[in-house]
C-alpha cells in the first residue's frame, strides 16, 4: 500500500481536498465576478472548487497505485488553477 504524504494515507488527503472543494462552492469571489460574463464568470465561480475536486481525484487515484494518471489529473488541476488566477487578476 502506498503510504501517502506526511504519513497520512492518500484517502485522507482526498477527503480533505473534497472538504475544501465544498468550501469553495460556497465561498467564491462574488465581488470580482460582479461584471464578469461568459468564460470569465465561469472561471471565477467554479474553477477554484474544480481545482480541489481534481486534486481529490488525483489523491484517490494515487492511493490506488496509479501514479501516472494521478500526475495527469494533478497537472489538469494546475492548468485550471492558472486559468482561475488569470481570471481573478484581470477581473475588475
């Protein structure tokens, strides 16, 4: 079995990431999204929660021993997070 990170199993990290995703579904930069439309609004509203969902998926997949797919999912999380940062920096 894969020991995980910092001595905690990957499933624990996955559950923590799911909890953070739930938080970011409720807490989001509504003030920055006030005038946003289209893709920018979508990124501001949902992408931060999606990042944590992707990280949770990566943790669970890694816990099953599939490091290659887990790395791909983690890189997808990074791409979504960079898109979120781009949207929040350029939002009025």
